[in-house]
């Protein structure tokens, strides 16, 4: 068992901290899962995706249901509350609270059984929705509720919340798909819940246990409050609020405690397993994207859409559209839109017959035209046409959050109301009137098909006046939605944001009945107290308001973030939406994909940094060993910079933090060696082939492991004596007309000495394309130094290289290279290192990918590729470099590869390769490095046909691919050179 205990409690006070030590001892004794009570873990789990923060007393990571029961029993014995937690993506504060957090996502994440015949799946509570859907896909099945957070939301969390999603007009809510639950009650007993006939209910009611009391007393509560139940619930069907006494009151269905517990937010029981219904997965989806001149016009077009039997009708306003254009990950949407719409309606049609779906889409287009709604309809029929649409639609919340300025953020407190779609236009108009009256702006998006809009006003909760405005708006909207017979919580739950209004919403008698329910299930208020009933005011426990002002800390790197605030603000941009906990797509976050530990996600690391930078002595805190442990597995792949909608740049934050760690503890020898990689590679090349012997002698590899921590399993690079610089000095260039001017080729610190054929191919191709090529070999870009936290050294190298380039190149001439990590450093990190250096800014603006210049040359006819090369008829399987994807994307590389005659290019969505420069060479990181590669990259390559050509732009990627699959990967320019020079 792993146990982590802090040296002292955090500065946040809690009535339960005095019991923490004895509780921890009992948990360590009784649980198989990890127990963590250290300050950093507590801070990381103090937050979810809401505007709230409450520091728990500790966190446990149960491995099975017996661990859950043992944790509940220990907490009860010490009178400490329990807070069940899945992915921590709750928007109303359901998964933060005092006491003991149970993280059910790390270990309890198995699909136990999937039965295609009955259309059911038995899953543990921590199973992610997309994982379940992948398991069900071979049988043409899926889980019906489709949340925008499906790539990280757990089934247990969806049950706690009664989640719905974009397809709820067709598939309803989670409550409609739950058959049975295994739960732990507040007395630590494990019981099954499900439908029971009256005889069985009466039999269970005879038991002298808490379970027996539930079957005995709940029917009495229902009978005693029948009139209040019939009249007190909101009329709208899409409810994620209160306890579902209305379900127990239904006479047409058996008594069902499983459905009753759905939506109870962990306040009645802890769900450990669930038997859920699956639905047939439609074979086809087509999407009509209506372009509208205003949000009001888009909403007015909803009724026409509903008349065509859609699977979903989603609204997105211009705020989110403009933000999507600013992010590489989402920018493709802007390329296919017509004009500058103020709002879009995404109308999805699903089914098995394409002709029928296309007919419904055409019918909708005609209706909109006839009724004057919108000015253009984009028809997306194929998955390729839909990919950018779906990516942005699912990222709506994150993109909206990206518009945060310091502590002024779009907040979730009135974002979950729903009314009958018939009244949505009028309701939205009046909603906007409320915001205008309080001088608030907001982003609008959501599910028009069910009358639910996620409207998030921008507020600064460090400002008491804004807190008062927030409360005033919350009360007005609560009253407004009641006028329309709508619901205050339609899929995001009550939590800390809305529970205090439940007495008024449900009425005195029904609310008191709900309080009776809570006392029956949980007489000692052990389970997630303060949610749904007996809640604190919504303005308590606010995250930003409680955070201590940041003490000044001098940083070596520039942290320019919107709204100012320096390094802490750069980390605190994270709003915990949890996209870094996804798996199966993208690159963020590779270490989390490997370990499934919250602290190994971008979100976890950002939270840990916020804690350190909130310390009275932040410089000392940045040298903390526990903080260093949390940051250690960050591969610095920079995927978070592009894939995180808020652009949290953990690579830069880690570099800065490492520099402070070195200030406190000194610089390790291995870090100094890797920081001097250009010198080492140059010496290795000069002494080759002798320098390659240590890599082949096992005793020497073991010695390297002991002395500097280089993994003996990892093949070392092979040095080439005739490196790129020697070749260039001794060559006699073939004469080609110079029509394009001068281009500078950056001789990077890696391929120059170990793969010089790449540079040779690039230089000769550029010359054939009409360029005069100047070779820049004067120094290192500093990338390796930065990765080891040697920021001062990196700054010196950056200044030397930038000024050398500025002096020796023509103004405005392009600078290219073949190693993305080095080339992109000139564009990005040099600006952080030297933000006021004019030479740095000039060089950064001239960096281009070599693929861009070569593609332009092919298209202009200046570079001719043979149609009879050995590549014709082959598939090129391309894996992009993480830094390239983060900074500029892979479109230029894919475009160049597609210019090779006769090839088929397939770009892998295989995440980070796991090598990450020096990371994969380090002994303590080797296993994680390989685990990352084994996630998607290795299997994709191993599944490819033998004649498939593997392509990778990064030197680390090529090393990892060969080590993990025994297949050589080519650099794109090598293949283009092959297509120029070598016919069949």
C-alpha cells in the first residue's frame, strides 16, 4: 500500500483535522488501496470543476467495494464525513467537501460484464463513459446519455448527478438507463438495489438493519406526502434536483431504490457497481449546422428542428466560436463556416438509412428557408466533415472558460436551467434582460432540443460586489424558471450552487420529506453532507474568494497570462474541467493515461502549483520534495498548451519550478549532462565508432544506470562520424537556379550527429526548390537545458543563437529545421526566456516548417516528385511530434506527404510516444515511458501491414517507435527525397 502523510495540516481550518491521524491509521490498516493525507493531495482534491473549494481531511483510492465499505466504516467511527468522487468534473460542487474523499476512478474502473443479448453492462463506478462505449461498440451498442465530458466522466459520477447530455431528447437521462446498483450505505453495509415486487419489499422491510429500514419507512414517507410529491416537483421532465420521491410514488412500476438513488449526489449511498441498459448505436449520423444572425434567431429555429425528429439540437454562440478560432486544436471549424455567424444550431439526425436522414436534413433546410431562420445551412454527412464540428461542440465549456481574465471567469450558477422548448425563446430573452440589468455578459450554449441552455456570466469572486451580484441573479433566475414550469437543475445537479434554494423550489412539505429521506439513509450526516438538503448559502466556500493573495516570487521565465498575475495566475487558469483526464484521443495528458493518478494530470499539477505559490514563502515552496514528486512524471510534451482549452502550459511551469528546486537542492549530474546534449553529441560523433561501444556493453550500461540513472534497457543513439556539418563543409553543391532567396537550415543538436541523412535530404530538396541554403550550426537552442530546469543556461543559449541568426541572416528570410522540438523552441520558449529581446522576436516570427517550403515548391512545379518511386502504392503511417502539434499543428507535414505520388497517408491519433527527449532514457521513468507508447502508438504500428511506411517528425519518436515495435520510422523529408531521386 502507498501511504502519503503531510508533515503538518494545511492552513485551511477544518473541524475534522484533529481526528485525521487516527483515521489515517485505521485506513492504512484496513484498506488495500492507497491512503494519502499530505497537504498537496488534500489541496488537489479540494476542487472540482465548480467555483467552490473545500479542503478534505484526506483521500483514499479504493481498489474494490470492500475498501469502500472499510473507508466508510472508519470514517463513521471517527465522525468524519465521506465525499464520493469520480472524475471530479462536477459543475455545482458536488464532489468537494470536508472529510474523506473516496476517489473511485483510479482502480474501480472495470467493465465487469457486457451482455449483448440483454443489452446490459455491469460496470464499476469508476468506468469512464467512452470506455464503456468502446467496449459496447463491437455489438452495435452504446450508453444512451451522451455528455460532453464523455471522455472522462465516470458512470458513477453520472449516476450521482443524473447526467443527460445532447441526446436526451431521444435517450432521456441516466436514471432511465440504470437497472441495478451495488452500494455501500452509511452504516458501511453493502447492499444491492433494484426493482422489487411488493412481496419482496415487505420481506426486506422485516430485516432489523438499515437496509430493512429503507424498505420499511420510505413507503411511509411517500404515502404521508403523496399530495406534495404530486404537486411539488417542477413540471419539466429533465430533472437533476432533489430526491426522486416522484419515482417511488409511481404506481405503474415496482419499488425501485436503484433509480431512487440516481441523482442523489452521493448523499444517500456510495455506488460501487451498476448494471446499466445499453441502447442500439445508430449506424449513421448527419448534422445540419444552421448559421444565424443572432442567438434569438437560432433559438427561434429550434421548433423547426424539433419538427424533423432530431437526435439533438445544440446551440453555440459567437463567443465560443471566436474562442475556437484561437486554438490550434479547434481552429478547423472556422474554415468550414460561412461568414461570421452570431450563433450556430447543430442539429443531429441519427439512424441506419442514409436516404432517410438526408431527407430529414433537407426538410429542415427548407423549413428554415421558408420561415426566414438563418442565412446558411452546412450539411456534414461524413465523419471527416463532422469531426471539427463535434470537437468544438464537446469543448464548449472549456472554450468559454478560456476567455477568463485573471479571476474574472464565466461561472456556473445559473447554467443548468431548462424550460419547455416552446417557451425557450421568450425565456432566453427575459434571462438576458436579467443579465443586462446587472451589467453582466455571458456565453450561451446548450441543448435547445430540451430547453436547456448553459449560460455562464463572467464574474470576479474576489470582488464582494460581484458575489452579491451573483446571488441576486441566481435568485431572479430561480424565480424566472419557475414561472415557465422549468427546472433550476436539469443535468448538472444541485451541489453547493443550488441546494440552498430547494426548500423554496419544492415547497415546505416536500422539502421536509426530502430531509426525512436524508435522515433515514444517513442519520449521522456522514455521506456528502450539505448537498440537496441542509445546504450552506451558495456564496460560501468560493474557490477564488478563499485563496490567499499571492506573495511575489521572481521567475526566470515570463508568464504572460490574460489578466496578469504571474506564475500563480498561469497555474490558476485551470478550472478543473478535467479534459486532461481523457484517454483514447489526443496527447494530453500522457502521464495520466499511464498512471490514472489525479496528481499526474495537468489539472492535478496545476492545483499543486497553486498551493505552492500561495505559500507565504513561495520560492521555498517551489523547492518542496512533494511538489517535485507531483511534477516529476510530466513529460513536458506541451500537449496541454494546445489541448487544454485554457492553455495551461505545464511544460513551462515545470521548467520554472525545476529551476527553483535546483536553487534549493543543487543541480544533479544527470541534468547537467542532458543540458549539455549538443556538446555530448558532438563529442560522440567526433569519436565514432568508438563512442558507440558503451551502448553495446552490458556492464557499461549497468554502470551508467548506477552512476547517472540511464536505463540499461533503452538503446542509446548511434553516433555518425560523417555528421551533417562535415558533409556540408566537404560537399560540392549541385548547381540549381536560386529563385527564392536564402533560407537558413537549423542544424539541431540531435539529427545533426545521429541522423545526418535527414538534414542532407532537407538541404538538397530546398536547393532543388530554388533556395540558397545557409546552415546554422553555431549553438544549441536551449531546449534540453529547459527540460532539466537549467533556465539560466537555456537563456544564455537562446540569446547566443537568436543574435547569431539575427546578425547572419537576411531580414525576413525564413528559418527552417527538421527537429520540431528545436525549431519550435525558437518560436515559443525563447520568447518566454527573453520577452524583451528584439532579436528573439524577429527570429521567432521567421520560423517556418521545412514542410511548408517544400509543399509550396511542389505545387509551384519547382520540385518534381517521381510517379514511379518505390513509395507508390504504399500507405504512410504518420505520427506527429507533440511540440509540433502544440505549436503549429501537423497540417503542413500531412500536406507534404500527400504530395508524394501514389501514396495513402494515415495520420495516427496515438498521443505522445512516451520518449519525450531525456525522459525515456531515465531509469526511474523508463516503465512509464513504455506504458505511454504501449497505450496507442505501438499497437497502431504493430497492426500495420509489413509494407506500410512509418513516418515520424521527431527524433525521440523515431527512437521510441524502433524500441517498442522494431520498425524503422522515416522523417518526411527523407521520403520526399526518395520520391525525387529513386524510381522503381
